[in-house]
C-alpha cells in the first residue's frame, strides 16, 4: 500500500458530525468516512471533499443523531442526583439556609418592586379609548424666555374643537377639585368633586353601577356620585334595593337640589383623575360667566380623536388658536399630549413633558435589578465555595466512570433544585409581605397568579439564578484530576478565588451606591421639610371659609382672637405655600406693555405679614389705620427684581386696572414645590376676596381647636367644620417623595443584609478551610486579635476597593437626582464617610465574628489529626 | 415471541455481513454491497440499517484495533447473531415456499 497523502477532510462537516452523532457510533463512522475520503481523494480531492460533506449530511438522520442526553432520560441517575443534592443540603444546614435565605429575600424584594412598577404603569390605562384620549395644555411664553405650562384652557377652545375639527370625536371640560357642602337629612359634609361636560363619561371608562353614562349629565341639575358617597348618604342598602336615580342631594351654599342620575365606582388609585361627584360644567359656567372668555382658563380639556385620525395635523392647526382669538396679546400656544402619559411624565420643561414619576420607576427598577444581582452572586459564591468540599465525591464518581458531562448535569440539577425552592419560598414570602408593602407604598397591590407574565418572570428568574450558580462549579469541578481530588488536596484554582473576590467587590459597590442614595434622598427630604420657607408654618391651622363665614370675617376674627390658645389670625385668598393664582396684567412705570410677565396675585388682610412671620425687607406693612392702603401693594423680592427699580417703594403699580402704590417689599417665601424657583408675587390688601382663615395657635392645640370649632360652628351654622395644619399639608405635597424614600431605604437595607449574608457564608467557609493554619499560628503564640485582624484583612480589603469604585459613581448618580430640585441640600462629604463607615463596620463585624469564633478554637482540636 | 420485521434493505445488509464473515466493517460492507447490487449505497442508509439490525438483535459488533489509515479511529466489526441467522433462514424459507407455490406455467416464459 502506498503511503497516504496527508490530506485533511473538510473540517466543518466533520465538526458537525461530531456534534450530532451518537457518541457510541461516532468513532467508527468517523473512521469509515476518513477511509473513504482518503481513497476518493487519490482520484480527485475536490470531489472527495464534496462527497464527504454529502455523506455527513445523509448521516444526519434518526438512529445516528445522538439522543437528547439529559438526566430526565435516565430517571435512576436523576433520582441519585436529587438524593445527593438533598443529602449535601442537609449535611451543611447552615450553608444551605444562608444560601436560600439570600436568594429568597432577593427574589421576593425584586417581585415586590416589579409589582409596584407594574401598578404605576397601569395607572390611567384602564380607559377603553386610552390610545385616543388626549389632553390640551397651554404654554405661556414669557418675555424672559421661560415657558409656563398650565392645563387651564379658555372655555371657547372646546367649542372650536367640537365644531371646527372633524377629527375630534368628543371633548370634555374638566374643572378643578372643588369642595362643596352636601346635605341629606342630618348628614352635612364637604365633598370633593368636579364640574365636567357630559362627554366625560363616554370619553373615559369610569364604570357605572347605576345610570346611563352616555346621558347621565344631560340635565343641568343632575349629579353623578361615587359609590362611596352613595353609601355615605344613603347607607349600604342602596346597592341592594333602593334605586338612587332621581333622589336629590342639596348642594352648595345656595342649597340647590341636584338629582342623582348615576353612581360610578370610585376608581381608586388606578386613576389619576379622582372625584366623588360630577356636576355638568354648564351649571358652573352659568354662574361664572368670566370663564366664557379666550382670556381666562377655567377648565382643563380632554378629547378623543376619531379612529385612524392623526394627532400631528390637529396639533399644527390648533397651535395658535388662543393667540388668533386674543390678537397675540400674550404668546400662548396649544400643546396636545396623550392623557395617560401624563401620569408618569407630569413635569414640563420648555413646554414639553420632561420626566416625573417615571424617574422613580427607573430608580426602583434599577434597585430591583441590583438586589437580584446581589442575591444571585451570593448564591453563586456560596455554591462554588461549598462545592470544593465535594471534590472527593467527584473523584469517586469519576473512578466509577462518570463522564464530565454527567458531573456537570449533576451540579446543574443541584443548583436548579435550590433556585426552584427559593422561587417557591419567595412567592410565599411575597404573599405574606404584600399587605405591608401596599401600606408603605400607598397602593393596593395584589399578586395576580393568573397572569402569565408573572410565571414567565419567575421562570426566567429560576433559569438565570440556576444557570448562574450552577455554571461555575459545573465547569470547574469535573476538571480536577482524579488522584488529587481523591486525596483531597485539591487547591481551587486562583481564578476562582479572584472571581469570587471580584463579585464580592461588585456586590459591595452596589450596596454602597444604595446606601449613599438613601442618605442623600433622606437628607433632601429633611431639607425640604425643615427649610426656612420664608414664613412660619408651625402651629398654624387653616380653615376654608364658606361665603357666609367670609362675609362675617371681622366678627369671626374678633371671636377667634378671644380664644386664649389663639395668638394671631389672618385671612387670605389661598394657601401661601401652594399658591397658583396669577395674572399677566400688572403694569408699572418703565414696563413695555407688550412684555409678558405672569405674576402671582394674593389677596390678604392687614394681619397677613405679621401672622405668617414674613420678614419685611423694605418699606412698611399694610396699616389698618390708613384707608388708602386698600389700594396699595406689597411685592416680593422676585417681583422687585423683575421691575428693576433701585427702590420699588412708592412706585406706582397697576393691577386689573387699579392703580396703587408699592408700599413694601417682603422676603421671598415658597409658593410651590421645591422643584421650581420662587415665582413673582403681588400682595393686595383686599379682605373681601379672602376665603381662607389662618390661625396661629399657642399652648394646648387640642383645646384651642375645640374652641375654634365652637366659634366657627356658632357663626356658620349648618356647615361642617374642617381644618388642616399648614405644616402637615405642606409635607403631604411631598408624599410620593416620602414614599419613594421609604421604599428605597427598605430595599437598601435589604441589599446590605443580603450582601452580608453572602460575606458571612464566604468567611465561615474560609475560616473552616484555614482552621489548621489558625491552629499553627496559635501554637506559635499569635493572639486571637492578631489572627482575626490578619484573616479579616483579606475581606476588608475588598470592601475598601468597593468603596473606591462606588463613591464616584454614587456622586454622579445623586447629583443627577438632586439637580431636579431647584432648592437642594448641599452634597456633603459626611455622607460618604457615613456610607463607607456603615459598610466597613457591618462587613468587618460579619467577617470578624466568624474568624473570632474560629480563632477561639483550641489548636489541639484542629491539629490533632496531623 | 414474534420476530422483529426484517426490511428488504436490512436483509441485504445482513446477508452482506454474513458474506464478509470476519472482515465486516463499515466500508467493506458498503463496497461489497455496491459491487453486488451494482448501485450506490449511501453511508447514512447503511449506517441506519446496521444500527437498526443491532437494536433488533440480529447483529452484534465489537471495536477492532486502531489503524493509521483511518486517522487512528478503530473499526467496528459486525457479526451476525444466532437470531440474525434464524431471521435470514426464515425469510429464505418464506421465499422458497412462495417460489414452490407458483404454477409452473406462469413462469415458463420461454413459451410465450
């Protein structure tokens, strides 16, 4: 036989063959193919290659293809794997518990956060026509270049929408929240609701319990109420037999009767539009003809587009609609935006939506991912650390003929067993924790087990954690040599240790990020709540006055001041800490009449500055003795700056056609949220337009409130007495921030906890491995402290590295967040020191504790076997 | 116990293995079949048949010594088992009986 040329068959088909072919047949088949190939290639190599490929392809058929090898095909092996997994889990109870615990907490936290996010994303999405519902916004372009966005739209705009634009299907006016007195028999309460067009119930899908949503508001004296109100005024029985339609409620100070034409189910937290009653907007317009003007914005407007119609052309056509009808006196442009998007993107910047709650959702989503990663890393680290105890078992299995593939399968079966257990326990934990979490997050959360997304999500989590944690031991351990693994002197390769250390650093970096985040959010919240707002909000009660009571203001004030607990009283046209009545009509010497400046206008009585403890910077306060002061004005610093006078005092100011003098400048006080700069303000001395009484109390507040209630009821019979504390009302404006900061705090603590669990597991493992070393060191006279510090250093080092990495990252992230606030706390170095110290101390204690325990063991016990 | 069915192609493979006796391995079987049948035999078809025959218990195999020609891969030698021989015998008996049952004239085409 002549020597064969060394020709290689095409490698790709060969690799394919090796991949699919039954291992039992492979060697022979491959040999046959090679023999054939060599014979053929003596004639024509190219043809031989082709034939080789063809042969391989023809071999790809059942009988030759390997069977899908999984332990599930061999129930006996699977049973063995499960048994061994359970045995080793039981043998190292502490480790198994630690391992499961961190994964359970991690998955449960992640699930809770995802439920929260899911709930947020669903808000306002329940309307059947959601895709076609839009809201109208008004962008007021100021001369300073700033754009103020408001939802108050001139009422004639809706007529134009309905009549001139065929692509608009229906449109509705939606008024502000209004408190009206409701009377039915002995029940007298203030109830919050809105005036709206009849179309509101065909545009939005608020479910009706009785009545016809399409015609409920057709009659001007009809009212639609929520199930809550129905129960309150007609008792629980209304649901069963009593037909509420046609029943009347006496409403408002004019005591007009309204006929109930429908009852809707209160949408609760799944709707951003909340109200307990709706009265036709026509009723309001009839009494307030000022709204019927292109110059005023009395209502918000929502509309539906016809199916298939585009928004953009309508936006284009309506952009200048206000300007066209007001002769471009002020530059006010229309902006149309999806209704349901507004809940998550409610902040406007330059006339366009720019963030809002969506930021919280992103933050929490990142936290959820962080926690899951931290938990998975734990699981992986502990599994790898523990698995090196099993080298002897692997050795025996190998001797008995186990292939690497089988050993890998074994580790995957084990890790999946753990991850499935963890997911099941986590699901139970979520059930238990859900009511508490709903309470904290101010939501009604529920776990919908019929939701396929939930199961898909759980499946993914199981798969990811199972694969991640099984991956490393499955890859590494079977490759140990039999002899050394049987002898038990296998040193895990340093790459494994490096990987573990890297992961620990990563975990700690994430935890530090969360801790810094928590501290900064906390600090900012305290800053907001305790900031000097420019007025004194402590011990201040405010009372919304009925028209009747406001008419008797002088008497009311005198009566209030006679109560010993009442120090001062003032009346205003609104809450100064949350004020939004403005006008663009103010004129002063030197102002270009075309210049557009929107200035807040507040009406108060003489005692406003004194009662509120507002500082006077220039000039004087209103003087009760001077009758002329009723036409004079106070301004704040921002207005003074806009006017640009060196000393604005005694300059003339015209507002709504009334000219008076500026008699003083007050220090700025906050009139809206901390996200925004302080607005300009003009204060008018006009007690007749006030409807809120502010009472400064001292001493026993409860006693004072009782007396105030008595006085109020006496002067204002037939009205319920309601009051609010100014500081609490202010804090409630930051409720979502508070909720967020609570949630972030909880999960930051959880993340640190999980990280420490992992560290505890790792250090106890390494303490166990180094028992002999510790024994020898003790024999040579090392003190316990020295041993603990020596051994702890290897982990403390990791935490320090994590600190170095995480701190700059957290500075960046938190500065981004703080930038949302116009008024924000300084970024203090102390935050890092605290965050660093917390992590370091917790980490060191965790590690030290375990090593301390190990170092106390008598060396005789550990070295006896040598 | 009913005997597993023996397909036509399987029968030929089984017969070839019997013919080759000691030297029945992949290529040799393929070559022999191609020579006798005067047609191409694909590796895939032959391999599947061999595997099926082995599963049915008509063939048994063992690995030989590695040779340089085949890139160090060992050959798998096939031998017909007792059951295989019985199966062949039975097929032949069936055929034989069928041949004998044919009326003499219908095959006597020389007179057509």
